[in-house]
């Protein structure tokens, strides 16, 4: 085993330090994925620790496993015109980006990680990661990994986006490995990207990231369908459709447990709560539960959007699912749900094919018991992601990769 300059020995073994960069300008996906990876890479190793750099405004509402902590970067908000502003500090976007970049670089310099895992954005939000990547290239012994989910966007749109952001150049210049948290035979997220053969030779397909539940949660004492729009920021249409289904069909069963997500709030949430109350217990709703994995375990089925983490939970807990994918601002969820339906893993409610109507949702919920479980379509063979991540991560940190 090689020992890097920043290794501190304890019990004769080098400490392993990992930093995760999770820009999190919207939603929960990047933070939840980084948290799952950090837990896997530090589990059972008293000499391992990890820090997650995240812009998520709800990071403090999660529990983190032993050896894992987080640093909250100042948040940004995306406006309707596609531009960004500071969430709370009153700074313009260039000022907030510079502040975030400085905090990231300081954390990396002081913590001296053995491994940096960057989620999705090779150069970071608006290039904020580039100063740190350049410093690591010139000064550090840190190994760097770019982690990509199974689907990013349709190839032509993604190619234009990466060209605009300089993401291809950053990927080629700064990363020792590229991990794809999916299976090549299911979908290739880099299709259409002009990556060099050398970069593609550094790619490793991990498989999907299996989820487990360790938290004790009081579950309903009756059968239920779990309704989850993920973070909830773009889930109002799906939630409304489910409520309309239960309003229209008084015999629709089983009852529903609705988790709004932390970003579905304000007047929209109030209006949904009023509709839930009129359903007299047939639908119950809560705002946010960071231990949602336990609710998956107890559910008869799931109605959800098509985000990566939710899809991993559907597969991991072997739940019959109806996925209602968003199609804007990117087609990621639709591509994932469409491909999963082709493979027999889930049922998709497609706006063009099925119509986004109460009748379509009623039919989908009523059909849930008759769907195959994901395991019947071979889901277990897709879920090796965490095992591969542990193997690759430790090999990089130990110098045996």
C-alpha cells in the first residue's frame, strides 16, 4: 500500500479522507447520492472519513453516518428565465460563485483529501470547481473521480450544454476516473459527448446504487401506496393528479401516504393540505421525511417521479411502481422511465401516450398489484453500484488502481 504525503497513521493504518462535491442548486438528488456513497466508503473503516460540500438548503435536516460530515455552501436559486441569484445573501451571481469557489478550495487545502468525488458537473457550478481542480493537479496527491448518474439528458442537448460549460475540457484534464452509476446496457449517459478514447478508457460502469434502511420509523398499520415527488420542487402536477384520482374514485385503494418533499411548500402546499383533509384519511400527507427508505419498505406500491435516487429505491426495495416523469427542463426522467418500462422494471405514465388525467392515474393505481416486481425483470443484477464504488475508491486511495 502506498502512503500519500497527507496520510496520518492510526493503529498502523493510513487514514482515508474523501471529499464529495455536490453543487445542489435545485432538489435533493445530488446530496442524497453523495450521502449514500459517503456512507458506503466509510462503513466499517474507523480510519475513513468524508466531507460533503453541498449547496442544498436542507442538508442540515439529514442525519449523516459516523465519519461523515458536510459543509453547507451558500445557496443559489434558479429564476424563471434560467439565471441564478443568491438565495439569502443579496450577492450577485459572480460574487456568490467566487465565495463558493473560495470555500471549496479552502476546504480541500485544509482537509487534504485522498479522494475527491465530483457529482455530475465536471467544472462545478459556473466553473467554481476549476480553481480547486487546478490546485490539486499542481500540488496534491488527491485522486479525482467524476461521478455521473445513469441518464443526464438527450444527447444533442447534453453535448451543447457541456460545450458551453467547458465540461469536456475539464473531464479530459482533471479526472483520474469516471464512474457511471448505472449499467451500459440500460443507457449510456455519455452518448453524443466527444470524449477522447483515453477518457472513455477511464470510465467504470458501477451499476445502480442499492439502498438500505437502518432507521426505525412508525409505519401506517394499514396497506398504503407511497406517493413521492422526490424533493417536490417540480412535483406539484403529479401530486395534484394523484389527489384528483382519489377525489374522483371513492373506492380507490389502498390508501395513500404522500410525502410532499421539502421544496413543495407555500400556497401550493396549503391548497394540497385542504384537499387531503377532505379525503377523510384516505390520503395522509407529511412535508418531508429524510428516512423515506423505511416508507418504501412498507408500501404496497409507489407512485413517483423519475429521479435517479427514487428509481434506485424502487429497484432496491423491489416495489411495483408507476413513474410520472418530468419532461422539462430536461428529458432525463422521461428517458430513464421509458427505458425502465421497456425492460419491464416499472410502468410509466406518459403524457402523450396515456394522458395526464385522473382516469389514467386511477387505472395505474388499480393496476399496481398486477404489475411485475422489478426483481422479476432482473433488477437484482443491476444493483452492484456500491460494491464497485467501494472497490474502485479504495484502490485509488491505496495506490493499487
